[in-house]
C-alpha cells in the first residue's frame, strides 16, 4: 500500500491499494481537527488510517507531495513554520516568551551559519509514528500534475498546474500520454497568477487560501472597466519575440515580503506591534497580508482598504477576475502550442476558480476538461501516491479517483450509538421512506441535511455531507445565507440529475464539461429558459456550478434528485456544504447533529435515520 501525504495548508493523508487499483482513503486533517485548511503533519487523519484502514506496518511506501528542501536555522522554527497545526501555532502567538525564544534561536543559528533541512525533520516525525517504509519526496507541481492526469478519465491530455507557489514554482505544463507524464515547462513563483488573486482577496479583507472564492462570487456584481487598466500593470502575460513574458508584481511583492521560505528578520521587527496584539496565528497572518496589499494597491483603487464600499469591492473583484483570466488564458494558450490535445486536465489552487475553468473549456482546441476535485494542496497527497503507483506500470492502470467518497464513514450501528448516547430521538427508516420524507420537506421549503456514506475528498460537498433545498424559491439564498451565516453575494450550486444536464445547461461545449461537472469544479451557462425556474441556484451572471448526479456514483442521492424531479418537474436540487460558518465540512455524526442543533437545517438524514430539529437535545 502507498501512503500519500501533504503538510502545508490542507494537510491530507491518502491510502492507495495499488494491487487492487483502489483509493482506500483520502481525507484532509481539517475534517478531524475542525480548523479549516489545517496545517502540518496530518496526525489525526493518520490515526484514523492506522485504526480503520491500514496499520503503519502495512504501508509499503510513503509518498510526500512536496520536496521539503527548505532549510532553517533551528528545528523549532522549521517545525513552527511547516509541521505543526494551528493549535500549536496559536500557543506560540499567545506566549510571547516562547515566540521570542524560538525567533531568537533561529536568528542565532543563522548568524553562526547553522542550518537544518526540513526533509530530515519530516523523516524523523514519520518514523516516530511507526512508519518504517521508504519515504519518497515529490516535487509539489509534479504531485499536482499527477493528481490531474491520473485522476482524469483521459489517456492523453495537456496537463496544467497553477497555484500560489510550491517548491519554488507557480505553475507547470505537462504532456500526459499512455500513463506517462512528461514535464514541458515550469513557471517561477515570481510569475504567479495565484499570488495575484490571493493579494486581491487580502486587499478586500478575505482570508487567504480560504476565501478566494468570494472574490469570484463578488466579481459578478461589478464592472471590470473601472479598474482593469490599472490592474494590468500588476499582472499581465503576453508573447514577445516568440517567448512568453509574464509580469506579476503582486507575486514579487509577496515573495519578497511574506514568503515562508525567505524569512527576513528586519522585516519581522516591523510586525512586532501587530504580533503583540494577536491571539491566533491565522488572523495575524491575514492582517499582515492585508496591510501589505492595502499599501500596495491603495493608490490604484482610491480607497484605504479599511472600509471598502460594496460597489468598489465588486468593481475591484470584477477587474481582478478579468485581468487574472486574461493572463492565465494567455499562458494556457502558450502551453497549448507546446502540446496540442483536445483533453485538458487541471490541478492547483488556481483552478478552484470555476469561472476561469469555464473560460479554459471555451478556448479553441479544448473539447474536454477535467479539474481534479481536490485541486488545492490536499491533492498533493493523492498526486504523490498516484505518481508512485504508476511509476512501474506501462499504461494508465489505476482508475484514478473515479469517485471522491474516500473519507471516514460511519455505519448505522455507530450512528445509532451516538444518537442513543445523546438521548436524541430519531426514526429509523429505509431508503425509500427517507427519500420521500426529504422530497416532501424540500417541496415545503424546508432545509434538509444529508449525511450518508464516506465523506467527500476536496472542498465540495457532493451529497454525502450536504445541505439540500428547493432551487425554485427565489428568496431561499438570502434565507439560507442568513441561517448559515454566509456572505449574501455567494451563489448556491445545483446537484443536477445526469439526464437533465443537457436541458438545464447550454453552450457549444457543455458536453465536454462532464468530467469536471461531476465534481462541481466548473461554471456553466444556465439555459435562459431555466434561469427563472431555478433562481436559487443561478448566479447573477446567469451561470451555475453544477454537480452531475449519476446513479453509478451514488444511488441514494441519484434517487432522491430523481424523485424531486418527478414531483416538481425540476431536474436539480440546491446542494451546499454541510458546515457552520467558517468551519470545515462536517465529519462525524456529532458534527452533523451540531449543525441541526444550531438551526441551520430543519431535518437531518443521518445514515438510515431521520432526525428533526426539535428532537435534538440542546447540550450538543
Ligand atoms: Fe499547490
């Protein structure tokens, strides 16, 4: 068996059984720790793996999805920056004595020329867990590329990766042919389109590595013309004398000031007042970024960044989305000239941007598009494992991540024990009854929580940890946003019955969107005739981010959506992630009951049980 791991934000563990061609487990640490985009070695996910999937002695190889070549002065500082979780980082921020000691030790070690490589620390930590298998380190973008190609249904594909930065690069382009990946080109971190987008998110006051999607959602409300010209100075890409020239001043600023790999102590001194007032690592990091990019962009937008009117924020987002698309599509066009294929496979955090993905499918020469469902750094664990699984094969043997339901699952007996222990009344029911109850509730305008089977890998809820609602109700988005404490401008997405997909969506290439739309990773134009009939899942620009629901992927969810179609004539339901404000997707039954207890849903399907809001004890 192969154990894939990633350690940076979105720390994740993945287990492949290469003999059986199966993904046995893939899940991010955040689901267990309940801290979004959790950092460090995924100890809790590994504990689950060792207990329920495979003990450390059954692991034949450990594949890490980054090179871990970074060097630091001291062990303590290297661990703090890379290998510990948010809870430990917060401890350092709260204890200024401990923080001063670790920073002083690092400065002293550097002064005397001592250094330690992160890789040695990683090996020591994994050995301490009882993992005696060989540990292989993979380049960050090779792992992203592997997740895109081996997860895709394509035998041949142009494979592209873009992210903020990883292992010194911000993007790459590969030829995937007959089970082999050949690297054609790499982009340096200073050319990063991802860091540009991240800088705009920081300027607008959103959390980086987490809320970039809010920039995309907001963009649909704005006019790009107001700021686009000014922003092109900060990001543009064009061909000059046969060479690709990329300028990303935001990336240069980020790398020179805030890189984890290049810590400048004189600059750290200027942050001292902010650090003294901080209690937690992540808000501090976001405040630092915001200050940097408010200074950087303030003059362009004519606002100081402290209080930005909605209309200005929307115009900034719209301009940023346009400039970002222009530059990224220019680079993709160049990559197409290196290797022509009608199939394109994508991975890397940049491809969480569903509007960009739609533009890429629209490019001449592209007929089919796949976006890996764990497109962010959670995909590095899967990608590294798949790279090793395929290294000794002559064809693309493993089926890849054909289905994303690879996280923890809870049998009905375990769910019943939880309900009984909490004293929560529930009704056991068979699938037909549960589906009928859910459809009746949706028709009556009620909000339904759906918790069944193994949890989804990646950022999207695909029917195993989902909240469902009626897409026909135009007032629902406002009501649901209020109940879930989410931003009012964020759209909701539809889970679409496979046989209704062609009816609801339009455009010359919608058929080629199937590989991506199975995982809700692309925006598509909703047929104008349908926009008024399913207003709760259509964004202000007439697009939606669909999930195609197929019977072979999930029979229960498929039957539920089909029954809703029979009852209403609508071939989709609203599907959003089951979580409370800013929390990760729910993981265990108690997390789902917590969502019900807080009033986010009216009733909850919990495995083979129906639980209603009024029946849950308030002590959850
Ligand atoms: Fe990445």
